[in-house]
C-alpha cells in the first residue's frame, strides 16, 4: 500500500507533466497556425484566428495545471512517466485517427474512449458513459452548433 503522501506526490508529478505537455502542444500548434493560416484582424477574422485562440487557451491551461502541482508537495521524480498510461492514451488517439475516415465519428469516439480507458482503473460503466457523452457533445457542437457535416457512422 502506498502512503497518502506518496499518492499526493504522484498526483503533483502527473499535474506537472500534464501541464508541461499541454504547454508544448499548444505552443507547437500556435506556431504552426500562425505560420500557415491568415489571422486577419479582430473585425475581419481569418481562418487561423480561432485555432490560434484555442492554442493559446491550451497553453494557459497547461500553465495553470503545472503551477498547481507546486502548491504544497515536492515534485521530486516528476520525470518518471507511467508508460502504460502513455501507451494506452496514444493508442486511443491512433484508434480515433484510423477509425474516423473508415467508419465515421461514433465508432472513432467509442474506440478512443475504450482504448484510452485502459489507462485508468475505472469501471466499464464509466467508460461507456464517457463514450456516450463525447458522441453527444461532438454531435451537438459540430453538427448542430457549427453546422459542420461529417458522417456519424460510415458502413464499409
């Protein structure tokens, strides 16, 4: 059994790693977007303005997450990474990328949820609820809210 102090340090380490990773991804995306898309002006926004804003928001959330890891406990050993969790989350993203063009959004989101769900010790009911909520949010935001048409299910 691990002590509560060791668990809190593990959480702090995870928060720091997650925050730094968010900062890295947001920065890379912001650099790419600003170099490849027209930003326009505030009055006449170009196609790169919204993605750049999202990238900046991701960096800010990463900074907040990393800063919260320093609140009380030491972050000694923060460089140790849970390789199983990293592999399953990466596998979930790969499943999404592979399933989306061939089978549509619903199977891709379900694949992402179940493969990534292997990273944590959660019940299958929680993973099913996550998959359902992600499918519902994708439909509501992208198809109804933004009017972006994409196939929900594509039969081979």
